């Protein structure tokens, strides 16, 4: 069994000016704390305990039951937050503490912390970093031999201390027997909170062994306290995601304007054009070209598709489909292979079979459209009568003339033809031709 990891997430997050708990703010579509929990859970053997605020289930709802929770009743500082996990940690000799608002931390950094702590048999080991702008962060104060003497928070720092650029990352490992004794001795700071970082000074007084690990890249330890820092984390993560895809054969002419969420999957040979957003759990298969100016949210796109200046959400697009420009494929739609959707087409909650064309100015909602169908310009399913939604079925190889109104519930048979401008209010038999308002059978 590995040593347990406590993730702190009960702070007030005042500086975000947001009603959402700070750690639930998203970086590339994923809550900050989920990044931290994923790193903590790298090994399945590790028990992770998240410290959450009282009377707020939002964090639990977001992370689920892969971790344990403990409640900090009053957010009175990081030392108190750790103390609130004490009963859940009994029987463990060491504990790792991570901050839920430091989302870019890597598995490597965590394992070097654990390794260093065990190797040096320290009472405290913590991660530091040299940063360009230490504003707002705890500074690591060392004596002339380079030994750590304390961490001083910004508000308590002297002029000289403010110039220190080595900062505390908020990621620690403690020996528990020393930790529990000392935590209760932490004095309140000026702000009225009890700081976990005061332990460094106490360890020094007690002549305890302390170790540090330095992060190679200051971005990895970027703490998010404000909306500006959130956007910096997003910026960094976005670049990292895009680079990873490009290294794996995904083409992007202008990655600066490509926004890909952390759970998206893209296969080799895909092309992502400028100003394109691939969000949620979207998947793009090989050689598909997406964008410019396209948003795909939870869309699964097959091979060799082309989607331009369009929206796709919660839908399934099979191989060889083309969409756009300027179309909107809404939730629960599936387009089978080689379907062509042109411009100004909206499709919702519908199934469209292979090779069907819906090329201009159409609305298809709550429908099942067969294969090889041609839906003429301006044709729509009238699926809503003001109170109820109804279903439309269009058979294989039907030809729907321009500007046909299909008043649902309705079934149009295989190979049927509707005349331009017709309003169809009753079912059309297989092979029949109908026209007029309301449409009648052509004999
Ligand atoms: C903290 C460190 C600072 C370090 C910085 C790194 C302290 C006192 N300071 O400052 O040295 O440079 O992180 O990013 O620890 N939290 C609770 N309960 C509380 C207060 C906070 O669970 O009562 C949680 C927060 O939700 C957050 C984490 O602890 O995830 C850190 O708290 P925060 O207030 O953001 O500390 P910083 O001011 O950033
Ligand atoms: Ca913070």
C-alpha cells in the first residue's frame, strides 16, 4: 500500500470572485482538481482524501467516489485543512499533501517528492520552484548555507524576503507522527488563518530533517488564485495538448487558435484548421478535416470527414461525411457514412442513413431518414405542434422536393417523391408522388 495523498480543496477561493468552488474552475474543459486527483491516483494503490468545504457537494459530485472525502468545517487555513483529515490517516507513517488549485503538476514531480522524502527520511519534504514572478506566493527563506529556515507568506514578508524568487509550490510530504503534534502548535497568522507553511519554521526549531525538490518548469507549480492565473494555466495546458497532438501527426496550421479539451482524442492524419474548438469527449478519426470556425462538443467524427464553419454536439458522425459551412448538428443525431449536409442546415435528434444529401436551408428534427435520400432546399420537418414533438420517417431513395413541409407525425415511403412547395399532412406510400397544399397523390 502506498502512502495516502490528501488534496486540499476547502478554501474560500475569494480571489476568484465566483460562486463556483475555486478547484472546480476548468482548465481545458476539466476541473482543476481532477488534474490533481488524476496525478494522485496514478497508482491505484494510493488512497486519496479530498478535503472539502462544509455543506457543499459540488466537489464530490464532480470527482465521484474514486476518492475519500473529509470536511473542513471552517476554512481557517491550510494547516487546519490537513488536520481535518487526521482520523482518516491513522496508521500511516507518512502523508502527501497536494493543493487542489495547482493543476499542472506532473506524475514525475510527485514521484520525485516521494522518493526524496523516503531517501532522506525527512520530517517534511516539499516542492519549490524558481519563478519569474513570485507575487502572492510563499517565499522559501534559506540561510547562508542554503539550509531552509522558513517559508514566509507574502503578507508577512520583509522587503528582502519579497525579492526571493524561490517559492513554495504547495505540495508536501510529511512524517505523520511529527506532523500531528506540530499542527496543533501552529499559531494563528496575522490574517487569522493557520498556515501549513508555519510548520517549516517549527521543524527548524525542532532540528528536524527537511528536504526540498525543485520543479524543472515553473508552469508545473502554477497556483490558481485568480481568473487571470486560471487563464494562464489554460494557456499552458492548451499549448501542451496541441503540441502532443502535432507530435502524433495531427496537422494544425495555427495552433494558437485551436482549443482542444483534455479528454479529446484525435487520430493521426487529421487536420484541425484555425478557430476550431474540440470539446468534452469528442473524438476525431484519421484524415478528417475540421474547421475553420467549427465547434465540436462530445461529437464522434469518423474517418475522412470534412466539417467546416459548423457546430456539432453530442452526435455521431460516420466516415466520409461532409458538413457545412454554417450548419448545426444538435444532440442525439447520427449521420451515417457519406452523408452530405450543406449550408444552413439544422439537424436534431435524428438518424440519417448513408449517402443522403441535405444540402441547403433545412431543418430535420426527430426524424429517421433513409439512405440515398435527397432533401431539397428549404425542406423541413414540422415536428412541433405547439405542445407535442412528433416523429418523421423518410424511406430510402425518397426525393423530397424543394421547400417541402413535412407535418409530423408522418411517414414518407421508399422511393416516394414530393413536389416543390408541397405541405405533406398524411403518410405517403412507397413509390408515390405527392404535391400541392395540402399534398395529394399524383395519379
Ligand atoms: C499557498 C501557500 C503558499 C504557496 C501557495 C502555492 C499556505 C499558507 N500558503 O498559498 O506558501 O506558495 O499555496 O500555490 O499554505 N485550503 C483549504 N482550507 C483552507 C484554506 C485553503 O482546503 O482553510 C485549500 C485551498 O482550497 C487550496 C489550497 O488549500 O486548494 C491552498 O490554499 P490557498 O488559499 O490557495 O493558498 P495560497 O494563498 O495560494
Ligand atoms: Ca493557491
